[in-house]
C-alpha cells in the first residue's frame, strides 16, 4: 500500500472536514484519546514497514487504520453492489420500455402444460403480408372513377405542399379533413383506409392507421365521461385517420352528450392539425345538415366527396370477384339468373339499397344454399363442391323445409298403414255383402212362405196379369201384320221394275 494512499485515508479521517479545523478530534475521555493515539501510531509504523495490520488483532481490536481499511473495503463492496443494482435497474427499465412500445401488439398465448415429456413448441408469429402501393389499390377498385380522380388530386396537392415545407418555403394551409356522402356499401370505409396509407406514404401522417368509430364509440352514458371516451379514441388515431361513420347522429336536438363529443373532436383537430385527419361519413342530406349545424364543423370540413351507387354491371362484377376470391364457379344457365336477381334487388330497394354490401349478402345466401345441397350427397367430387347451379339460387325458407318434411313423413306413414287399411276395408266389404245376401234370402223366403190373406188381392193380381198378356199379344199380332205387308209391297215393286238383264 502506498504512502499517498495511506495519507489520503488519514486525511479523510483526521483532515479538514473531520473536525472542521484540520486537527484531530478531541475526546471527552483523556484515556480513550491516548489509547486511540497509541493504536494509530503503532498501525502507522507497521504499515510503513510493509506489514499488514489486518488479522493482527481480532476484528473488534484492529486499530484505527485497520478500521479505516475495513471501511474502505466495505465501501468498495457496497459500490460494486450499487453498480450491479444500477445495472439491474437499467435492464428493468429497458424491458419496461420494450413492453410499452409493444403494448398495442398482440401478445402470443403462453404454452400450456402437456402430459408428455416433449417440449411445447411455441407458435411462430405470422409473417406480415407485403404492403402494396395504396394508389394501386385505389385504382384496382371497381367503379368509383370520380372518387379516384378526387383522391389523386388531393394527394398531389398535399404532396407538393409537404415538399415546399421541407425546403423551407411557405406552404398553403389546406384542410385534409374530408366529408364522405352516399348510400351504404359504396366503398367509403375502404377509400378512407387507402387515404390514410397514402398520407403516410407521402409523409403527411406519421403512422397511417385508421380508427373507425360511430356514436356509440364516442358518447358515454354519464355527464363528463363523453369527453374522456372521445379523447381516448382521438389518442388512438393520432398519426392516422379518425373515421366517424354516421356522424350526423352526434348532432341531435337537446343532445348534450353528442355536442360534448363534437367539441372534443374540434379541439383535437386544432391541437393536432399536423398529425390527425378526421373523416366523417353518412347519407348525403343528413351529413349536409350536420356540417351546417356547427360553424366549427363548417370551417374545418370544406372538402366533400360524393360516392354514387354502383350500376348493375359493376354489381355483377363485384359478385364475380367474390366467386374468384373464394374459388366458386357459376353454371352458364345460372349466370343470367344471377344478373336478374341483382337487377330485381336494385329496383325493389332504390332508397335503401346497400350496393356492394347487398351483393355480399346475396353471395352468402347462394353459397349457403349450395352447401345445403352438397351436404345431402354421399361422396361429392371437387367439381360438385365448386359449381353453383340454378337450384342454389332458390332460397328455401325454413317453413318450406318443414312442410316438405311433414309431407314426406305423412307419405311414409301412409305407405306403412295402407296395407292394413286395405285389409280392413276388404274384410268390412265382405262382411257387408254377406249381410246383404243373408237379408235378401230371408226376405225371399218370407215372401215365398207367407200365403195370401185376402182373395181379392189374388184376383187383382191375376186380372192385371191377364190384361198385360193380352196387350202384349195384341202388339205382337199388329207388328207381324205390318211386317208381312211390307214384304208383299217389296215383292210387287220388284216385279213392276225390270232389271238391266231383262232389258
């Protein structure tokens, strides 16, 4: 141990700061002071000779310098412990930061215990699908030609203003908030999701996520909670797009809750104008009334995009797209019937027609009918499973199925009971015939055995019989005479009229 190191320890113990004047401290007990001074001198001389004072005395009798060295060593140990504690604290902080950054990511489920000794294989995280160009996705949508033009125009303007701002030039302030109007199923949500990705691509938004809400996702049940609930959705949408479907439901008469949500959204649009886009959507007329009901809304939403209804050709193309997506195929005869069904639905629901959503429902109904038909086959082939026939286009209701089941059950029951009923009918008819025959024989025997009680009745019957016989004889004689006269007349005419041979 060097003298400088020992001197430093000695100065730390007795130097400035120990007593305040650079002198050794004074003790109240003179004997204690003399003892300490003696121990320090001995330890100092021993250290100068290169000897170690540790272990010379017992731990409780080491001397002042030994205590100083022990305290220094203890201090070094404490410093190492503190360093390890600091390192552990830094590691814990880094872990907490990692967990905080991954808070929005789904946590994989913990492996469950198994009865076998094989180690549980953890599921590999699914690979993310490769991101596509949002502008290409927009151009790939069916129809919506005017929407594509408006979105491209808006995107080009925002892109150029961002470039000017990056170069230090003045940029024209423009509101990126949008109003989507149109009937349901016209692609408003899909286009909003694509716009959020386009804004992220050109650098207008930082993350580009889409948070979709409606009135129920913003308005709470108690006063004061609506602002908190709305602010929570706004925080989720920061860096992306907040899409409010059927936004006109927030503006109703005497609705303090809806107005509270609107005020919170307007404030967030002003505070986060550079990293938040709000898109409100709904039917055309209610949305116009909603925007005009509040001066703050009217000043911030000045860009309207109208989504028209799809034509029959576009709806049929959407149906075929679903067929290709899920690997189905229509028979030739069924194709024309599908188009007829689409036209019929569109004409019957002009005001409340759901466009692409209606086509999706129609597709699901047809696929369900096809599954019901295929399930009745014993060993269907892959071709049968893929093909949709005209029979699958007919939606058999539950009542029709019940009626068919009831009719088949009746037929089966009738087929089972018909032989028994036929035997019973045959036996009954035979019994009735036998009874009739016995009754008729009994009546004849009674008539035959019973004598005439009155002679006048016998005389009457005999006189009637005589008259009948005489009339019959008379008629017979007259008919015979007439036939003889006809024969004679014919013979005379033949004699008077000569034949060709005679001439």
